[in-house]
C-alpha cells in the first residue's frame, strides 16, 4: 500500500479525497510535522533548494517541491516526444495543450482549497490577468467610483487606472497605516471612505508590502449593505493562510500558485461568485466567450496554453493537501512569529507589519535604523547567503517564512540583524 510520503516523493498526481479545511491556526507553538515525516527537516527534503543558501522570498516566487518539477518536465518531454499520438478527438481527455480543455479536475481542487464550486473557478496565468478580466469586463460608466488602498501592487490596481483613463471612471485610494495597528483601525478607514458613487472596492486580502491580513469578512459585510462589489487580490494568501470565500463574502477573488503553493510560474485562478459571473464580459475571447453554461470555463478558454505547467500545478496542490493545509499554515505562522519576536527585542529595528499578531502570518517587513533595504539585502547575501527582498530605502526588507525554512535559519537571520544594527551602514 502506497503511503502519503511515497506519493510526495514520487508521482503525487492520483486523484484522492482532499481533507476538509479546518478553522484558524495556532500562534503559540510549533506544529507537529505531518504523520509521514519524523521532522520538518524531512519535509524540507522534498524541495530541491540549494543547501548552501537560504531562501526567504516566496512572496515574489516560491519553491517547487521536487514532485512539481518532475511532473512538469515529464509532461514537457511527453509533448516533445509523443505529440504525433494526439488524435484531436476530445480535448478533455487528450492533454496536450490547455486553453480548450475545461480543466475540471484542477478547477475542482482549486475550488476545494478556497471553499467554492468548480464552475465559479477560472484558470488564469496570474492575479494581474484575472484582475484585468474583471476590470475590463464590468459595465462601469463615467463617474462610477472604484475604491482601493494606497498599498496595492501595480498588478492589482493598474487595470482600474486604465479604466479611469480610458472610460472616465473614478479611481480613488484610501490611506491606510503602515504599520496597521488593529483590525478596527483599517476597517474604519475603509468603510468610512464609501460614497454613493462607490461601485467597486478592490483590496489586497494580504498587503504585499507589509504582510497585513485585512479584516475582509467585516468589510465585505458593510460593502454588501451598500451594493458595492468587493474584488480581492489574493496573491499573497493562497498557500499561506486559510481562505474561505463564502465565509469572507467577497464577489471575486484572484489568486496565484507560483508563490506560496510552489507551482510553476504562469498558474493562477479567478473566483467569481455565481451572481456576478454573468455580468462580467469576456476580455480574452475564444469560441465559448458567450457560453454561460460553465462560467469558469468561459474565462478559462483563452487560447493555447501549457498543459505542462498545469501538471505541475496539480502536483503542487496535491503536495499541499498531502502535507495538510492547516499544518502548512501553522508552520508558516510559527516561523513568522519566531522572526518577529526576535526582531522586537532589538530597539534599532522598526517593524512595518501589523502590531496585532492576529493580522500577521509569514510575511514580515522591517528596517534597521540607518540601513536601506538594498544595503540590508546585500549584507544578508554577502555574509550568510540568505535571500530576503529589499523594500526600498524607507521600508527595509520583506522577509518571508515557509515550510522549507527552519528555526535555525530564522535564528541565524535574527543574529545577523542584531550584528548589523551595531555597525555603520554600507553605502
């Protein structure tokens, strides 16, 4: 009988029952590793990362587990050697190219990850694509207002800026804190900005430049009372924290898998709740552009794509479910707490992530007095071969923790921060 450990180490793509996604996650103690592993070090062994360096930046691009790399390259080889076997009879069985296949098995797994249904899920390349589909697909008229924050990623807000320039809608940003001190603070900042002209609220569920998890369930409830559509950028949440779109109550949720899930780049999704889907025009039109029988397929069908990447994505989802989503989220949070606790003991360090730990997970943004982000990034690499990411001169570093990291690596990073804080910054 094949164990889950063996599935992780080998194919990992067979269809199996996905576990139910449970409630919140612990912040107080290190979660035990999955039953099939003796330690989190054994989980780390499932990744191909160079042992001579330490990666702290899945907030930009994550790390593929070995099984993901193998399944992606295996399919690339299959396409290169066996394309003549393609009989062109049924796109849903003959998996040579994507873009015309309804991808129901993968869409079903994505739906289970966020508590949606498969017909509410469209596969995209990334969050930027999905956000553009919605921004371009909604019927908005001149004077209609789209409200967002001053801390959005350009991939999330640029499509709305384009609509403002092209069609005369109003694009308006709310000033929110950095750091945010409490959920009540940001809730009040957002809902007090609603006006009778506000038709769309677009926010990052987790702010990429601070790691702040916004109180979106409460914000969505207030927006719903006023007939405001809520579109959420989930680029940093998928694979890092539990997501339940029905509980949140948003109208749309955009996510990607190349960060915290560890899938190949070029894999993402768009969730549209059933009442909204028919109101969104198709932006990239192919043969099913007006076929509303399966709204998710309508947006998924957008021309020829790579099935090899989707094979890698499916392996990454299976890996995530095999480890156990709650264990993943708990481990990420535990390591993030460990880093922040260590940083708080140094008075030369300013943390830009929220003061309230309930609003934090695996992203921490911080700065050493006198040091720029670029200089800190360089010293991390030159001295210890560690790779967090610069956030510029004002905000220092963004430092992410994931299940392939260890307590020892976190402590090593804290020790370096403490050392740098006693030195003069390097120019």
